[in-house]
């Protein structure tokens, strides 16, 4: 299924006193650009979170925010490290003795070292991480659904534009031969006018003028452009990892449209060629948002 790169997903999961929240924001990007914010105690789990995101979202600038709240104060603090507390008290006492500070050691001094006073419970950390992953799964499902819905809207728009291009191309193809014949007659009349009274080989002149007129035949470009349109439609129907391929095909379609416009000798075909290029540009803008 065709998927957009723009989306938002949010997930919440609660188990006992622990609640996890996950938010995912996704924007356009040429590659997968991941930014992950985890609770401090789970920062070492970033790689696992990154791998889970990569399995579900292939491309885009993706910001992931994960948070935890715990209703139980004791669980939030962790286990007191009595050994660390004793060492900190000893260090502060030694500092007081060396500096001659008279102030008594208080809780505010100890809390300056709070990162060393409490040990994290590994089992508790694993439990918290499992809860976060469940919230993350909900957020991923939400953002994927939103990206697919937007992808469906883009798919509908692109297919409509391909039909418009095919209609314009049919008009150009039908006008190709008559426009060349008309151009040949014009340059022949002009040549006769300029060569009035001058003896020339009429057969040679006819041949040279015919060759000149044939330079403005864009039948091959029309065939290639129609082939690119069909290839573009096939890539849309396939859906998976379509963004980069569609961008390349769009470049080739634009190349053929430019050549057709440069060869157009009839105003009507030139106007239709401009419309063709406008549609290709609109398609190019749309596919920048496809994963």
C-alpha cells in the first residue's frame, strides 16, 4: 500500500502504578532520520527502540518521545545505596575539615549527589521498558494508519493526473503529423519566395526541406513518455518503497515533455505541452511526500 511520510501517532499504556506515553511525529525526508527521547533511566535502550521504528517506518524525519510516570514514590526513587551514602558523608566531612567550613552537613548537600544515592532495580527497569514498548506499539500503529490514509489520497490524485497527461499526450500525438506537414509547406513556400528567379534542383530542395521538417517529429518522445506513464502507474500499484522510483520516473517524464515542447511547431501543441509539464510538476511535488 502507498504510504505518505507525514503522520502523527500517540499511544498510552498503563500497568499497575506505571503509565507510559509515546508520541511519534513524521515529516518528509530523503532518508530515515530518527530522533528518540527516552526516560533517563532507559537511555541505554535507544538501539532497541530504533530497530523497532525502522521495521515499521522506512523513510521520513521521525521524532519519537517516550515518557514514564509512576504513582508510587518508592518505586520512583529506587533503592538507597547505603555504601554510597557513607562515602559521600565521609567525603563531605573531609572537605569540611580541609576548607575549614563551619556549616553543618545537611540534606541539601547530600541531594547534590542524588544520582549516586539510589540504585536502579534491573527487574524494575525491564518492566518499565516493556510497558514503554507497548505504548510505542500503539503509537506506531496509529502513525502507520495515518500515513496510509494520506497515501491513499495521494494515490487517487496521482492517478487522476496520469489520466490528464494521457489525454494531453493523445492530443499531441494526433497533431504531430499534420503539424509537421503544415510546417513543411510553410518553409517550402518561404524557400520558393526567397529563391525566386534562382535556378535550383527542385528535388534536392524538396529533400532538404523534408529532412528539416522531420527534425520536429516528436513521435519517439511521445512513445517514451507513454511508456513512462505506464511504468509510473505500475510503481503506484506496487506501493512498497515507491517514493524513490517514482521520483526517478518523474524526472524522465519531464525530460521527454521538454523535448516535445522544444520540437512543437504548432501553437496548439505547444500549449498542450505546457499543460503536460504543469501536471508533471504537480506530480513531482506530490511524490516528495511518498515513503
